């Protein structure tokens, strides 16, 4: 039994020479004044977070100090960077005199014909050399922590890219040509676009007229009914389109960072419609868009009110013994937690578990790791403490920074300098339909999963007991995408490392969203697929990729075959909902939660 060190007696000497043992008083609970001090600190931190878009200045300062101190005592690195700067200057000077330019790096910003002419080619070369110089300066400094190098290289990239000649009307040949061709009307339209966007951003204007894509009209249109609604989810049961269906239903757990209909976009690229057409009864969770009153919703609530409540409903409605569960992105992480807890508790209601661009290990979670450390998480928590949630703008801003060239600068050039609005498409409309994140849940997600990696290190608890990915008993189908900057495919591949069950892994081309929305007939799609038996030796992800040739086409068809092989013989479709009770039909799909702004 351990003794509180604060209560251990200490010895004092009295004036008469005798000694007397004394016990200190137990620490008093926090006073009202102390709580006020803490609230004041949180308010100050929240103000800082608002000014910095949620980025902790202390993190950048610590990284810079680490780099600066080590660079100061690295004369070799200093000499190397000086020589590189001189070489770059000579190269740019030679190019400005009309000599042959070196082969430029692959950079879509400078692909146009105008960029091959003087002086624009010289400006592009100067920018690319400057960008590369700063990348080299921030990395490979002996003794600097790798995480600090990555953060500084990323920050330097963002700063240098703000000065790219493509970003300014007077140094962008495409903008200059458009201005002469249209007699300046492109700039007039650009100014109108900028004013409209700013007005909508601050809430003084709304989009005029009907939008090209709207939920319920040409998005999320697969027919179905809402058969369950609680404080966190609506559960949609989709209408069958085949005379017979597999007895095991499919439950889809989407991420709640965005709306569920990423998997039910337009009629031609809806994963829901595809699975229904293959003879499956499909259920989909539609998450509530939380507000300040939901600040105390936790990861446990998302598991219990979300995954488990939906699972019980789907099984009760279909009268099936088991179901196939599919989790996408963060929904896949939550499904892994639920599946592990079920395996631990000998709950065998999962026939299979599928994870689409989902992670259980966050040590190699890509560029997002740059924003995750204790100081950063604390700042986000203090910011959320004021509102009760993380706002849609803060979420969208973080993801935009990860690909600033494509998601910030390129759209700005098109809209405000060229005066062009991009043609609307379904995935873009979905991407703009963001959601909030409740404070407690997001704090737990960042700290327990991203920061501490508790799930794969045996510290994540469901109820009183810990769980592990090895507790999952159902066979696993995992999908990674080659260009994923949110859940890099080698991180998704780690199911092979932690799972104690058979894993079928798919690596498909595309990014985090486009690689998953990969319907049959989509041009340019390919994928690799292989099954790893439960007793097979672990293989390095790069070796796995090298040993499996890509196949042309969509992975959806291979997935459907995989599910069918693990399902029973087709039966008559179940009724939609139940005649009465908790699963009585409430309304038509897509329901009301998806409409919340």
C-alpha cells in the first residue's frame, strides 16, 4: 500500500530541544478563485487560438529554437547552404541572360505555355530554387528532432508559397493574357467573386438561387427510410432493388467530420446504391451535427448511441444473427474500437469488419501529425471550451493547409484573378457541407488516439477493461488509397501488424475521398488486392506493394464478391423498420440530421 507523500510526518525541533513529529494538512480542494484563474487562462488561450487559427505559437517557437541552436553549431551545414545559395544565384543569373534553363521540377503551377517564356520562366525558377533551399535548410541539421524538422519544413513551404509568382496578377502570364484578351473583365469578375465570398463568409449574404447540388434532390437520393433516431444518430434503412437479399445486413459507419452522403453521392457513384444492387440490405448512420449543448458527448457516447444502437436496430429489423460492418475514416476507427470490445466480450454478431481509409495506429498519420502535440491539443481544448465544439471553419482550415497549393492558392487564382468559377460537382458540394465536433469527444480523440496512441498500445478502455485491435475476431477488409494525406496507406496497412484475424487489403489509386468513391466504370482506376492469413508472417508495406500488380477497374466489385463469399444464401428482403416500437419508420431518407447546418 502506497502512502501519500503529502501526509508523511516531518520532524521539527522545539525551543526546549525536543523533537516533534507533525503532519501537514491535506491539500485543500481548488477554491473558487483558483477556478477563476484557470478560466482566465483558458480564455486567453482561446483568444490566441482564434488569432492563429488554432495553431499553437509555442510549438513553432520550440521547433525554431531547436533548429536555430543546432544550426548555429553546424558550420558544415552553414557552408553547404551558402554554397547552394551561390549556385542558385548563378543559375538564375544565367537564365536571365538567355542561357538554357535547367530542367524544372514537376510543378503544375508553372506548366502553362506562358511560363516557358522570359521573364516568367526565370521567376518560376527563382521561386522553385528558393522553395528547395528553405526545405534543405530546415532539414538534415544534425541533432534537430525529426518532428521539429518536419514542422519547420512544412511552415517554410507555406510561407514561400505565398510569394509564388503564380499568385500575383502582374507576374502570372496566364492572368496577364486573360486580362488583355478580356479587356480586364476577368479582374472585374474576380473582384465580384471575392466580394461575394467574403459576404457569405461573414454571414451577410447567402448563395443566390438553387444550387447545382442539393441533398435530397441530386445528392443522397438512394430511396430508404429513417428507422431510428436518438440524440446522436438517425439510422437509414435503404429500399432493396433485388428480389432476394443476403441474410446478413450491412451497417455503414461514416465519419462524423463530414456528412454521411460521401458514400451516397450521385446515383452513378453511390456505394450505397451499388451494394443494394448487389443484393444486400444496407443501413447507414447519419450523425447529428452537434452544437454547444452537445459539448459533453464522448467517444463512448459515439460508440454506444452510434455503432451499438445502430447494430442492434439492424439485427432486430432483419432478424439476422450477424451483420457486415463498414467504417470509413474516423468512423472506421470507431468501428475498430467497437469490434475490439465485442471480441473481448465474446460478442460474435460481426460477420465481417471493413475499414475504408481508417487508422488504428496514429504514429504515421501523415501531415496531420504536424498539428498534434500536447501544447497544440491543449490550445484546441481551450478554444473548444468557449464554444463547446470545434467549428467547421477550424476543421476545414486545417485540412486546407495540408494541401495549400491545391486547396487555397489554385482556387484563389482561378476565382479572383482569372474570374473563373469551377464547375460544380458532387464531391465538391459534399466537401463544403462540413460539420462541428463536440468538445469532449474531439479532446478524447486527439489525446487518446492521435497523441498517445492508446488503442494500439493497450491503454484504451471500453468500460472498465482495456481493448486491443487483436481482440477483433471478424475477418477484416481494409482499403488504403495511394494519395491519401489524411490516412496514408502504410498507416492503414498496419491492420496487418495488430490484427489477429485474416486481413484482405486493397490499395487503390486516388486520395482519401476519391479513392473510396471509385465506382465501376470510373476512368483511370486501378487497385491491388491480397489476403493475408491469420497465421501468415508480417510483410513490409512496400514489399507488399511491389509483389502485387495493379488491376484495372474498381475495387467495389472485388469487395462485393468478398462480402458475398462470407454471407448466407439469398432470402426474401426484410420489411423496412418494424410495425411498432423503437424501429418504426420515422420519415423518408435522407432524414433530418443531414440537413442540419
